């Protein structure tokens, strides 16, 4: 038996992620860099632009099934959503309505709205959100795969939680406001952005998984993301009054249970995790076992 | 304009109450009942406020099928606190957005109105997810002010100011959001007349990028989205 060497999702580029996530050689990029559609706003500002505006979109196969894929490039402006970048995401989601793939996969890595073209980015994020919800309404699953070094923040953090399913690695992060923004707004006592442990256990994959904000927790390995994506094919979760009322109850219950917690360690302890302080050092499978144990207890 | 004056100008009668920073209740225009959900005092949208608004939208869908919903927007954005992040504020806000989407899909007209201030994240999952979002001329909409933008982008503020004169993407302002299609129009005249017209407009898909192209504020979005969709 040969063991495949893990290929780090976090350390790969957007194109490498797509290439290794999908069936070999199956990816066809839409509006590829050769078309040179760049941000007109960055150009005006004299800021270097990218020929893909920081997002790769296209179609390919996953386990033989047709899928649509978008991958944000964190190395370009932190994956920030500008006019063109956002429009590519919207276009891909609208294409899904026509093409009806087995899933739309979004490899999200973004600080949110690109501040250089903030107004356009803000509107674009809301367009992405509406386009995504239209895909769900059509019964097609949208799956978020989060494991890039820049995390998934701001508007993309909202988009992520509109999807059917969220897959994260333990190094992935998912949140609304970045720790630096909170620190600069309310001081280092509120959120010390340089305290890596604190940042990680507030926004990281393990916390999100233990809270249920991410459905699948994987190791930082593209093959593990691939397996999780295959499991998500055809698995659309309809958005109904009943499902949203269940979500409302879940979020109200979370607030009642954990609303006074000061740290993730308190949350985990109260959630029944036996040794919260040990969680940061656990492998992903050990963390998965923790949630499984809690589920059985609840049942 | 205060929320009390706004409500008197928008409706014939109303029973909208203020609960902290939350506004909610029913209102009547031309004998037709509407649901009002919103915030005031430049509310920071934290987990509680997002959840409370979501509850009101769901309640309207369950108890008053088809009743139009007016979202009154006055927010300084999402609440910037460690506790909100710990609790997963992005999920609470996304839930609000999903509830509004559900209401629309079940036949409720959803009208957003920025009557005071709308900032970044607090706006995305309320007014910006409505069928159409409008603004009062004196309202302010922005992600960040120019001095902050100058710091982040390391571009001279004077230069940003100069660019803002011709490109609505850079500077705050409701007029810029109209030019980019994010705001359908400004409500300048009689507010009842404006609201009537908004309620009468046929609900369609998301045409904001096309509007932005027509108005010259976002020249590429519609074209790029169409090319990716149809290629």
C-alpha cells in the first residue's frame, strides 16, 4: 500500500487547489487570465491588478460528476471581493441554474470586501449572496471549502453561512470581522489580534466545527477536501420556513447557553468537551470524535 | 429624519414600537397592512439584533402570508466585539439574510429603505437583500470614509478625493450607490407616493448590475457575470 503525501490546501494557490480537488485534467476555466479582464478601479489607483481579478471560476468533474467551481486567490489582495471578482462569482452561480451541476464548490479565501473598490465590493457581495440562494432554491447544493491562510471573513463569511454545507480544515478560519479590525476599534483588551491562540480558538476550524458552524472538519490536505466535496454532491439542503425556524431556535439556544462565555474554552467546557484546554493540540479526527460523542449523548 | 417622523410620513397609521435599537410592528397604507422591521440609533448589528430581526421576518411569513415587509435601515455595521465573533455572528447575520430571501420567495414584497446610515456588514443582510433598496437623500451609505481608506490602501487622500469625483466606487454617498445600482432610487418627494410605487413595481430578479451599467457607475459587473454565465 502506498500512502499519498498530503498536499497542503493552505499552502497551495487557488489554481493548484482546483487542479487537485477535481478529477485530473477535467477543469476548464471560464474567463481565464488570457482574456485579461482586470479591475478598472485598481488601475485608476495605480495598484497592480491581476488577469483573473483574484478568483478562478470554471467547470470540471468530481468523481466523474459535473461540478462548477470557484476558487479565491488569497495572495491577490487577500481574496478581497471587487467588482469583477464578485461578478465572476455571480456569473458562475447563475450558470449553475442553466447547467444544473451536481454541486457548486466555492473554495473561499477572502478578507471580504476589497477596500480599494469598497462600494462596488459591498454590492457585489450581496449579489453573490442572492445568486447563491437562487442556486439553493433550484435544489442544487453549494459547498464552501475553507482552508486558506487568509481565512474567510467579512462578506464572504456571510456568503459561507448561506451555503448548504461548510467544510473547513483545522487551520481554516471563518468569521465576520477580523481580529485586527476589532482590536483597532475597541482596543487590545477586547481582542488581542497578536494572540494567535486566542484568534485561532475564536475563528478557527475546530471551534466552528464544535459549534456546528462548519459541517465537516478535515486535515489541511487537498485530498481530504476532495473526499468531503464528493460526499456533498447532490446533497442539497432545502431552505424552508421549517428549516429556518429550526435555525432560529438553534441560534437562540446558542445565545442562551453560551452568551456569557468569555472564551472558546468556556464554550467548549460548557458544551461537554471533557478537556477543553487540550483541544488546540488535537488532530482533526479527534475533534470529530468529540462532536460525535456529544451527538450520541444528546440522542 | 427621526424614525417617528419617518413612519408618520410613510404610512397612514402605524403601531411600530421601539425596543432598544429595534423597530418593529405593523403599519397601514391605503388600507393595506405592512410589516415594519428595522433598527435605529445607528445600531451596531450584533447577534441579538440580527436574531431579533430574523424572528420578526419569520413571524410575518408564518402569521401574515404575503404581507409586504419594509426594512428600515440605520446601522453602523456589524458589532465589532470578540463575543459576537465567538458566537458566530456571521451565521446570525446570514440567517437574517436567508429569512428575508425566504419571505421574498413566498410572495412577500420586501422593500429596504436607508433612512439614516448604512454601513458595510450591517447592510448586506438587510436592505441589500430586499427586492429593492431605496434611500432618503440625506442618508449616508459607505464601507469606510476616505481617510480610513487612504490608510488601508496607502493612497493619498487628496488623490482619492480627486478620483471620487468621477468614479462612484471610491467615495461614500447615497448618490454613488444609486449610480452603481445598489440603490434603486432616492425618495425625494412624498414618501407615501414613493412607497406606493415601490410596492407596485413588479418583483423581478437581481437587476442591480444591469442598472449600474446603465447608470455608468459599475460598467463591468453585468457584462462579466453574463459572460461567465453564458460562455
